[in-house]
């Protein structure tokens, strides 16, 4: 084989190798581990408008703010800046869902006024239920974290559209599987990346389904034309 043929072969083969390399990387990147199945539904909770809220078919950042927002409202602002602003427009089914006990409605209204000064907050949901309802949902997460005496925690959790809890396989998380909303570093470096990975996973699945449906439609049309010709 002369030099010209070798060069041509390299020009042909190298792009294929590069493509396979990046395709493999994308596949590995695009899967966020499931760490807990069958998170309890939230049908017992209603938002400020008295409407029910849902986890099913929603990509959710789930939080438990407790009955006293004096200190914990900073967690909401951290989440708003580090997670919500960059992601809320990426998926129409994305939501930030904060669960609280009945009686905290006025505190939440004040927080909403503050949030609305900085960006659209249409995908923020604050929902209210009994302490028992809150404990039921929290227990279904199977985390080693406890709720405090106000039925709240500084940690938030990623729940996928099938009501599974997701979290990166990181030894620092152990069996917590949540993200400390008091830490801007954790939200920025870890949680933001994990939510992005899950969004990528769903977008990749949508593209795959689109291609399959398009192929099936083509085959169906082609089959109909063949039958008509007969």
C-alpha cells in the first residue's frame, strides 16, 4: 500500500474512531443512577391555589421546608439561583416542589414575592399537607436523613418522571442521596450536573422514540401503498 492510500485510509477511519469514542462517552454520561424506587405520591397536598400537585410525569426537585422558614428560606434562594434559573426552561415538565405543613401559607407567600423579583417562578410549587403526609413521602425516599422537629430538612432530592429518586454514584453521598441546599458549592458542582444528566437522558430517549415512531410510520405508509397496488 503506497503512502497515498495510507493517508486516505486514515482520513476515512479516524473520524469513525472519534465518533465511536464520543458516542460511548455520551452514553455513559447520560444515565443517572436510580437510588430509590416508588417514591410516594403527593396527591394529599395542595398548592396555594388549592390545586393538587403531582410527581408522576414530572422531573422534580423535591424539598421539605418545615413549619419555620426563618432560616430555611435561604435554601430556596440558593436553589433558585443555582438550579432553577439554569434549568426551568429546559423541560416543560420540570418543577421545584417544596412540601410544608398546613399553616405556613403566609410565610410562603412572602418567599414567592421575593423570588418573583428575579425571574419567572411558574415552575416553583409550594404544597401543603399534614405532618403525617409529609412523613409518608419522606419515608418513601429511603434516605438515612431525618426530618427535624418542624418536619423539614436542608436537603433536597431529584425525583424522575417515574417517581424514582436519582442521584450520582458518589461515595460522599453514602445513603443520603440528597443535596445540601445550604451549600452553594454542592448545588453548583453536584446537583446542577446531576439534573442536567437526567435532562439529557430524557431528551435522548425522546429523540430515540421519535426515530422509532418515524420509522414505524414510514413502514405503515409503505405497507398501505403496497396493499393498494395489489
